[in-house]
C-alpha cells in the first residue's frame, strides 16, 4: 500500500497511515521503510505502538536488504 502526502510532516503521515489502515485488506503486521524522518519520529512511533505494528528499516546503500 502506498499514499502520497504533501510533505513529510508527521500529521500528514499519520493521516495517510490511518487511511490505509481503514481500507479493506489484510491486517498490517509491520512497516518497512527507509531511514526517512517521516516514518521515524515520535508521533509515528506512538502510532506504531498504539496499533501494535512493528517497524523495520533499510540500511543505507544496501538495496539487496529489502524485504520481499
């Protein structure tokens, strides 16, 4: 699932995540992101904890380490 946001403000990212979560699909088990600050900040970590979602992230310059 993906969503475009106007910017990386945590408010926009949290809104997009809530939209995705409310769509009919398999439950979100974990989120894998790059090291972008839009996904690694206090409002987002609170959201992950509240929704019991694990977060994993990529290592810089290691494209082969992406989840499948």
